[in-house]
């Protein structure tokens, strides 16, 4: 499983997903509402997965 997770660190599609997640956190930080709250949770989960992928790739 760690090999698959490490491959995410170099996947271009997942890098784009993490960039989108970062933009959600930065640009929607003052927005309120249930949908925005779910988007922020989605963004944090993807960023944490990417950080784990970087950790396991080294």
C-alpha cells in the first residue's frame, strides 16, 4: 500500500487535485455554509494524503 501511496507524489493529475484543494482553502476561507464546509474538509483530506505520499516516497 505504501508503494501506491508513494506513486501519488509524482502523479500529475493528483498534483492538480492538490492545487485545487489548496485554492479552495485559500479563496473560500471566509465563506460559510454546509457545502463550503464539505469542500474545506475535502481539501484538507487531499492535502494530508499528498503529504503522506511525499513522506512515503522518500
